[in-house]
């Protein structure tokens, strides 16, 4: 059975934030329960492994797991916290003598190319709007509202009757955007805050209170919240739907059964 590993579970700025001395950031600097690298997941099965999103903590995430190779990547959207590690990956591809395979929705690829024009020397960028198959996973992707930050994409992955969805950056999703989430075995959802006070028009990611309403609608068997800011303290117990777990960096889940 394949396994899912949370390489990072933080929001765009990670935890701790350098300027911040809040209780969560201070704890993240010491015992470190709340230390959160930028959000990314690793999928392993057989002798294969691949990753969704490659933020600025990517190299450290690979080193922490002792991984020396990454040939395949899926990208949800071209924000720094999801693509900031691409130049380092391209360098790995260069010195390892293989071309990386980067799958992303077609509209995302030119944004990556503008940001890092030299990546094409070492990485193939392959549009995946019509879906793809990776190591036995049937994968589809669709565009989701990312609030004031524009749009991101979610991925739904199915293998041997098990279906899970990865959607780290989204908010206020409508019926078209949630239709592929219904009845998933696992929904991995970004929730930056427990309850974010800021005006909705200024926000870009679900909070946990809104996420509970989404879960009520799409009814995943299990849900894991990720992409969490320093608002979330893993030492606290929050009032959450019973199928929810808060992701911890390094946490592993079986993708099946
Ligand atoms: Zn993000
Ligand atoms: Zn803080």
C-alpha cells in the first residue's frame, strides 16, 4: 500500500515567523511541535516516490528524509511557497543526469517559466489538465478559488478503490469546485487559521470553522488539515469534526484500506 508523508504543513510564511514572538512561534523554536515547513506531501509506493508542491523548504525536506532523488512533481499553483524550491530541484536533475518531470495545469506552466526561465534546461513541464496516471494513481485536477490570491488547483487521486484529494490553498468553494471531493476516503485541506477574523475579501485560505461546513457537504471519511499558520497551536485541543486530524510535519498515512 502507498503511503502519504507530510513534508510540510505550514502556511506561506512557515512557523516560526522570524519577526514573531507569539506563543506558537516561541514553542516552534524550542520543543518544536509547531515547527512547520511549507506545505508539501510525498507519496511512496513500491520503489517509486513523488511529491506535490516544491516550496522553499524542499531541499531541507528531502534531506530530513534522506532522499537523494526526486524525478516527478505535481504543482498546485505558482506561488512562492509551492514552487520556491524549483531551482534547487533543477540543479539536482542537472547533476544527477536526468530530466525532472513537472506536471501542472497548462495555465500554471508559463508563470513558472517566467519566474525561472532556465528551468526548462533540466525539467520537462507537462500540462495535466486532462488528467494523468502516476504509479497506478489516476489523477485529475481542477481550478479552485484562492480568494484574494486568485486561483489554485486541487488534485484527486484514485488507486485500487481508494480516493483522496489534496487541496492546500482554497476558500469559499462553490458546487463545481467541490464536486470531485464528494465521498473521498481522505481530504487533505489547507486551513491557515482556526477562525480568521479578517474581512473575507482580504483572505485566501479556509479557516477550520468554514472547513467544518465543507466537510459537512462533501463528507470525506477522513480529513487532515494542513497549510496552518502560527494561529494554530498543536498543543491545544480544538473543537473539530470527528474525522479531522491536524497534520504534523513528518506524519505518515496509509493510502488505502
Ligand atoms: Zn500556499
Ligand atoms: Zn507567531
